[in-house]
C-alpha cells in the first residue's frame, strides 16, 4: 500500500512593531481554516479590544512627544522643530516598572518627555485603569502637576498618551510610544515538500536581529507543537526526517533573547 505524506503549513503571525492590528493572512472563497487559525484570529480580535493595563505597559518604550509651536519657543535642548514650523518633537525612552508592592512607577530619559519646558529626566508613580492614566509631572520650578491622560492602543506594541486634563498648558498633548526589545519579525513565504521520509522546509528571513529559527512540528490536528530544532541566524531552510509516514503540521518562528515571533 502506498503511503502519502500530508504536510500542513502554518503562517503564524506576531503583530509587528508599529503595526496596527491586522493579519498577514488572506483568505479566498472555499478555503478551509484550522482550529489553530481561528484561535489565532480570535486572539488578535481580543487583543485589539482589551484596555491597556499594567501588564501591557511594563517594559521599555521608544516614544515621540509633540506639541504645537503655538505654546511658545523652546526652553530646553533636545527638541527639534519641523521644517514648516508647525510643531516641536522629542524622541525619548519611557520605562514602566512593577515596584513589587502593588505600586507602579515610570522613569524617562532626559529631557522630560511629558513637559516641553523641563530639562531633566522624570521618575514618578503612575496609575492606570480602563485606558485612563494618572501621573504627577515635575516642572523645572520643582512643583508637581497633576495630569490625566487617555490611552489609545494601536497594536500590541504601539499606544499613545492623549492629554485629558492638566494643571499646566506645558504638558504634552500627545505622546506616541513603540515597544522596545521586541522579538524578531515573523518569517514569510513558508513552503514544504516531501520526498520519502524527508520534509524540506523553506522560508524567507524577514528579520535582521534573530539568533535563529525554531522549527516546530506536530503529528495530529489536535496535538501541540514541539520544537524539532533551532537553526542558526539567517537560515532559510531545513530538512526534517520523520520516522513514520503520516500527516504532519509545521511552523517556523524567528527567535532572539526577547522571545519568538510566533
């Protein structure tokens, strides 16, 4: 009796840095979707609807603060003005931390990205609930300003502060932040072919910061993926030899010290 290999390829997708919630998958009439694919898509929908909470914020973010030039001239270095003289912009880092005692704090780079006229960095406790963010911001004079922001989530790795209320008009109206230290970008153009007991896999390397690629396999639709091997960086193919004819499902994810793309 002739045995036939069935190979199922999964285009697994992690939301990319600075991308809105969207999927790389394109479906056509008559396509059959697996339970894994449905779970993946429902996860994206769920993430897009969830409010920003402490777990989401914890970590380091690359942020851009902007204010209109109508606020007046710049008083601290580090800001740059656009060529049309419409706004001033600052690139900064904001790090959110869990203090371990049910309190949370943030630390910024210098100059303070929350106040356009404050030269130093800023450290303070913060509180958030249902996309609302409370912070006390330090002025150059040494006094504290109570500030309320609304948070908007663009994706798993991008959000913005939007000023709701403040005691001073020098607080930033808008700050957009992208998560630092991300896993590498998901590989693309994943293909497979079988010859005898050997399955040849190939993909396109979409990242520049991976340390390798994890090749994962399962032998039943309801089963769990397990890692077959982790290749070196820049690899674009791998040959897997199985011990028995049957149906196999494969995934490939890029990996580095920040995690896996899948």
